[in-house]
């Protein structure tokens, strides 16, 4: 019998079947990829395995023994650890404190030192280097993720569930992360990982399960399949990169930034004299490894952050000193932020309410301070259809939707406000191939209506698909500008790491 068996698992939320009769078996010391469109039920299935949800029907067996989890601590006690898409560490505590938090008996510094030594030994064994005494807020994302993994291994996890683990990592961190996962598997840990990235599946999975609409639709050994087949199994059709020929040449300048200088959270220079111009009906792509000033650039243009010096013009208007509401008013600037949960949506509010976050003070959404609920509901139905937001009702809280559907809500709200300038950060992160195609198409349609788009992403291949020009950012500066199709990924990669061609070792 297989090491892990999920037997006919179903999960209903109200009248909605999120999982229907899923049976899945994984051998010890192998890696199973779980693929599927946004909303297919992957996270729900993993949450059932980790004790966050109780299945409506079905059972779980580990190593031949029936188990039933009422909570994540039950799952952990039975050797199941999970690393979530959004990390759950206490920022103010150190790495060691985070790892041992909840284990009990930790009050003496001596105990902490003992734990620290064991954590270092564990991290060396798996090549998961961490600094035990550093507070978590000081750590880059990649290292935080290692802390989460160590936390689970420290509790004796034999089955590790990774939910879209690479979606938070920079391209240069992904390779070493995948190597670490392989090392864990080769050491006997059973891995289940959810991803949308088919190349990663091919690189580290031994077997793959494909889900669609809450059901298991296919299972393959990795040697029996390829990227094209998996993509078809996921979305039920072939998906090609979007190619939308432009309707007209770009017009005059719409957004002009000159010599923007800014400091980041820790007082270091985040932007070092950045200048850019985007014309009407043009997409300027900004590629770069996360944390090289992209967020600061977007926030300064939107008015969420003040530059130390430099100027910004939108059309003929100087907007440098204006706040965010003045810039958004009159629908000048649309913003799709990187942090969908914190900035993009109000998670506890309904889909319909999230659609009107920009416009609730204006007619026809409200009049004399009274909300027009009927209009909001009708508009929500229209927007959901137009943007393919899959949900049972406009009244469903945004929190309950899958990542791809949440992103479509933000995009719909920002594009339908009719902006002249659209700033999009990490538009495709965590999205399935079908949703990526959809989102890219909507952005290209906005371009063809004359919107000037700043498209910031760490996913280079997607920048190259939509941008008219690509500016590469490194340490707060533009290190080069290239035309998609003319520059190789290697050349852009060099610019991303601050080297020019010929400088590489
Ligand atoms: N707590 C909940 N209450 C109601 N519906 C939910 C809840 N959690 C998830 N759902 C619904 O279950 C379905 C599956 O969601 P799930 O998050 O598992 O999808 P996913 O495959 O992980 O998607 P993604 O790739 O976007 O993360 C979605 O339609 C979602 O709206």
C-alpha cells in the first residue's frame, strides 16, 4: 500500500462542491505535483490533508494507518507539514524563536541555545541555510521560506505539502530551492507540491495529478507526459502565448518621470534617478529581481509614497506632490498592486463591494450618501462575466476565491474605471496558464484603447509577451532597455543582475 492515501475525499462549502470524490496515492520518498486551473480545488485538498478543513466525506491513511485530523497540530503530530502560499511567521521574533514557537518549555535562554544548535545542524543537512538569531523581518522572502520548511522538519514532518512554493521566489532563488526539495525527497521525505509552473513539474516531480473543477482528471508518471499535454489536461484546451497585433502606433507621452530618487523602508536608496516615459497605447515592461526598487517606483507614481526628488507628469499636469486620491480621481491612474490581499482587495467584503472600492462615492454607485445596491449587484454580474470571475455569487467574500479569480477582480475594477495610465505589478503571479492568457489579453486590449501601461513583473517571459519595450531594473536603476524579441533571456538576465554583456564570469 502507498505511504499516503487520500481515499474518496469530498469537501462541500454550503451547496458548493469544492472537492468531489478525490482519491490519490503517493509513494514514500517521491514528489507529487498537483496541477490545476485557479479554483480547481488544489489548496482545498491540501488544507484537508493538513487538518485545516475536515473532509465532508472520505478518509486519509498514512503508512497503512487511518488518520483523522481536527487541526494542523494533529496533522503535524502525524508527520504532515505544510508551507502555505502566504507565510505565517512572527516578524518580530528570531528564526529560532519562530521555529520553536508553540513547542513549549522554552523559557530559558539555555533551551533556546540548544534548539538553535539543532536547527543549524538540520539546516546544514538539507542545505537550508538560515541565520538563527536574525529577526524574521530582516530576512528576504527566500530565507523566510526556508524558515517555514525548517519549522516543519523540526517537528518531524515526513510528508511536506508545498502550496505554490516558488511563486514568492525571485528567478535566481528558484533553482536552488528546487534542488533543496529534491534533496529532501531523496532523503525519504514525501513531497506534495501545488504549482502552475509546468517546467518545475517536469524538473522535480516523479508523478503528477491534474485537477479540474474539484475533480481529479488525470494522473501521469512524469516520464509519460510533457508540458503541452499537461497544459491541455489542466485547462481542457491548447494554450498559446498571447499575440495581439497592435492596432495603432503609440501616441504622445502620457506618463513622464524624471530623475526619481527614493529611499526604501530601511533607509537605503530604493530609486536612484529613475526616468521613464510611456506613450499613449504603449506598454513599458519593467523586468527585474524582486526588491530592486520596482515597488517603490509603482507606489511613487500612484502617490502612495513620496519621492525625495524628481518629478512626475501625467499628460500636461505635474502630479509630483499630489496624493493617491487626487491621482486616481478622474480615473487618471489605475493600479493593480503586488499585494492582492493587503492592498488590492478587502478580503472580508463581497466581490460586488470590491468592484466599487474606487467609485462608491460617485453616481451611479451612490447618491446623496446612499448606496445603490441594485446597481452594484447588476454591475458585479456584468463584470464577473466580462472578466470570467468564477464564483457562485457576487455576494461571496473575496477571501473565499482562488488567487486567479481575486486577481481578475482587481484588474476588472482598475481597467473598467477607464484610466489613462495603468500600473500593473506581478499581474501573472500564481495564475494558471489560462488565467495568464486572459489577464494579458485584457491588458493588451487596454493598450489598444490608448492606455499607457507600466507592466512590472519578475516573470520575464510574461513581460516579453506583452511589452513594447523592456526596461531592466537593478538596485534602483534602469540598467538597460531592450526590445522584446531582440534580446535573449540570457542578456536580460545579465542586466537583471547588474552586469553588462561581456562582464560575466
Ligand atoms: N472557505 C471557503 N468557503 C467557500 N468556498 C471556498 C472556500 N475555500 C475555497 N472555496 C472555493 O473552492 C474552490 C477551490 O478553491 P481553491 O483555493 O482550492 O482553488 P485552487 O485550485 O487552489 O486555486 P488557485 O490556483 O487559484 O490557488 C474555489 O471555487 C473557491 O472559491
